[in-house]
């Protein structure tokens, strides 16, 4: 029932990937965990490989400088690890580093890498998968404050919003932990649970384990997943809501989106119905749960139009409404600072 | 993405279990799949071992008589298979039978049994677990009628009600299939998916695969799991509701129960709120979904009081209300026969 822990600092492996869109994990780590990223490891340095703008290290240099884990920062098309990268991973193990991957293909399924890791006493992290066993959820009240970001769809800013809130709280001197539930979040945080990868019976139990009892004023800022109104993933979302027992929720929504990203035949739920549904779900285990704000992705709009939408939405729901990319999340933090 | 299929007829293995409460699987198979149960295999026949009242066979006799699968009909305390039963399982494989188990411990985790099954070309079924991979749910409308039993808690009669409805429909000449989502149901039906054992991302996809498109008037009667209002298992329930795309639902409830069986600190949801919640959830993928009745366990009441409760509840919700143990499910079937 322990949550996996990835040792930092990281050396980010970029390999020979040329399209920056296939290096989102690397860029995400650079943006959200800069202090944990010692540098990058590229093939063909100075040539066409993606450049994260981090110091360039060889494996040996990185090990000497204190790197503890080689993180695969790229997602090749198909999610498979090219075989010509294997020797680099084995060399990393030999240099003293663990290896972490967010790819579909498991490091644990590559016999030679498993063998070398066992021989050298290193750890392989397949953060998209879940080898941990959890207890079933209890629904028992626990101490501490928890904020869960929830959404009207996948990929609407739930991770971004949670990270921004956790950082902003820390910057104002509050004790807050980001709790990761997806592979990129786990790599950023160095710990977490790929909640959609646990066995269905244990979704809420895993969420309970991820955000355990804490000091009364401590905030866990939990990364949401999926949507209660998504025909494929709502079960994951509901278990996460129940297990998280959120004191507070933030609703995330992409203003330009009319239909679900992966299921274009399904219309996006209205914000009113989303709020109503999430409150009803959350209050099963957290009777005082409430929304403290909304986080909109307004990238489809002009700056003027975006401001108007944020203002209108705030008035419509009597809640602060932000676009974290345009203006940060400070308006949400005020509410959390005086949360009762 | 195929659903596992267990070959019938069965020989039910009772071993040397003495307490009938530890042989629920065997009794369930006898009661619900009598035509598929060739007989029973007991240690110490005539002595203290549980007697299912089925013809007694040796492995060799059963194989000669056409048995295809030895089903472990008992649940020893702890859910582990006693080591002194292993030789019987291996002898069954040698006699030409597959072996099916609904225990927590997996046959697949017992090396010698796995080895013998592979050598002899037999199949091992761990019906409480799920080795199949599924696609994620699509939410796309599909042909055919589907009824899902849903509940206010675990163990309120969802399997029993679904089996009774499927049997009653068949008896009236309608085409109907029972779709099993739990281990006992899978053994009874010979196929199904242990829905709480699939990886969380695939709950609704597995439910879609379990009840695929069918003729417009064909009924799939789907065994429900858990409850939308259960802090541990609601995610499983919601994914099953979405993936099943039910045309019709039956709400199952134990009249005597005030709190959740496994979580006595959680009150049972009201029938009104349950109906409202299940309808809201189901209509995401099945806009016409509606309740066609209620199924109550009134075993805590006298016959007179039970009749009164059934009558009052039927009036309260303007829906047929049955206790399937006391009076069968015929009152529900009338509504299904004229379902539009």
C-alpha cells in the first residue's frame, strides 16, 4: 500500500526525438520541476534532437553531479521504446541511476533491462502502470484539507491548475502538497498513483492512500482525472472524488470545446450540471465539499473576449474564475487562505 | 477483448468443507445452473463433507459422463486453496477437465497446476480475476435492449434479481441472456467479466464488450455491482452503468438495512435519491433509460408486513415492486413484455 517514490534529481533523456510535440513529458518537467532537473541527455547534441534548454550531461557527468534517476522525457509515436535506446538505459543503470518511464510499454517487460536493474540494485519506475496493491476505500473522515481539480472532459487543465495552486500556496508560506494521479504529474512530483491503472475495486482506496490524514491546516492539492460525464472514464473520476474526500474543488473547462475530445459524438456537460454532479458525488464522503472557483482554458479567445468570459462566469457562479495560463491562479488562493 | 468462456457441464468440487456457508458457490450453481451441473465431487463421501444433493461422481466417472470443467464450489475461510486439494485439481486436468475457481488465490499462481494445464492443453479459469484486455468505452449507441440491476448497497439481490428476470423472460419465450459481472454469476453463466477486477480505465469498455449490440428485441439482463452511493465501489458501478447503456433498470434494496454492509458508518441512500442518481448516470449513454420496477429483500419482515411494504413502495414510485424470493419477478416481466 506504499506509494512509489522516484529519486531526484533527474537527468531527462531526450534521445533522438526531433518533434517537440513528442517531448511533452520533458518540457513538462522543465516547466514544473525545474529545480529537480539536473540536465538533459541528447543523442546528436547540437543537431536536430529536441532541446529542452537544460544543461547537457553525459550519463557519467550526471551521475557525478548527483543525478539519481534517468527520466524518459519523450513519447515516441506508438508509445513504444525504440530498441536502439535500450543500451542507454542499461548504461544509466550501470552509472548508478534508476530509470523512470511514462510510456505505455513497460520497462518491466524488457527482460535485459529488468535483469540489469536487479543485478545492480536499481529501481525501474513505470509510472503509467500500477504495481502497488491498495486496500478498498473506507470513506472514513480524515484530518487535513484537500482540494481536487475536476473537469468537464480530459485535458482541460486539471493537472496544470493543481500544480499552479500548490505552487502559489507554497509561495505564500502555506503547507501544501501536490498529489499526482497521472504519469506526468507523478514524474513532476516524484510520487503518486496512476489512478486509471489501478484495479477497479481499489480506485477510491488508492485515492485515500494518496492523500492520507494530515495536519488540520495542511492542503493536499490533488490532480483530477477524466470527467464524471465521460462515458469511458467516469468510473475513475467518481472513485477519485470519493477517495479524495475534497474540502474544496475547482472546476476546469476548455471554453472552446463543444464535444468530448476523444468522443466527439458526446456533448460537453454544462458548467451548471457539472457543478451539481460533482457536489452530489463529493458530498457522499465529504459533506462540506464546495467549489472555490473555476479554471478556464480560454486560449481559443482574444484577450478581450477571454476577460469578458472570465468576468461573466465568475458572476454567473459567484466564484472566482481564472485562466491559469493567462493570469495565474491568485484569485483562487485568496479563497483558500480564508477557508473555513 | 474476448470474454472468457467456461465449458459445461460442470463437476462441482466440494472437497472436505463441512460448513455449508463456505459452499455458497456450489449451492448457487445447483440452484441457478442445475442443468449444467453433472454432479459433485466430495472427499469423505457420506461423512461430514457438505452435500449439494447432486449425483456423486469420481473424476474418471465424470469425465466419461461428459463433464468438461471441475468447478471449485467452496470458499474456504481466507479464500486460499488448501494444498491438499492440489492433487485433485491435477487429477482433474489429467482426466480431461478444465478447472474453474472463484477464489481470491489464483490457480494461475500455483506453478505446478499451471505447468500441468499447459502440458495437457487444459484451461484454468480464475473468474474473480481478469486477464482479458478491453478497449476503453465509446458511449456509442448500440442496438438491442439491456436491463441492468442496480442497488443501494452490495449484496442486496442484484444477481438474484437479474437471474430471475432472465429465466422468466426465457420461460415466456423471449430471447434474453444473463450477463454476469461477478464470480458466481460467471460460473453460473459460463461466461462474463469480473468487472471490479478490470483496470480502472476500462470499466465501461469491459461492460460494452459484455453486452454487445444485438437484435432490437433481444434483452441482455446485466448483473449489477456495488452501488453509486458506496464510498469504496461507486466507480465500478458508474462505469458499469455507462458501459451497459441500460434501456431499463431495476432498483434492488434490502428493506432491513440501515447502513452499508461493509461500511456501517455510512447510511444507506434513500430509494428516491438512488433512483434519481442512477437515472442521471444512465442517461449519459442511454437517454431513454428508466426504472421498470424495484426488487426488495424483505426477509427481515413478516409475510403480512412484507406485503404491505411491497404494496406501499409500488404506489410510492408508481412501479411494480417485488421480493423475488417471496413472490418471484413476474410483476416485472409484464412491463418488459410491452417495453417501448
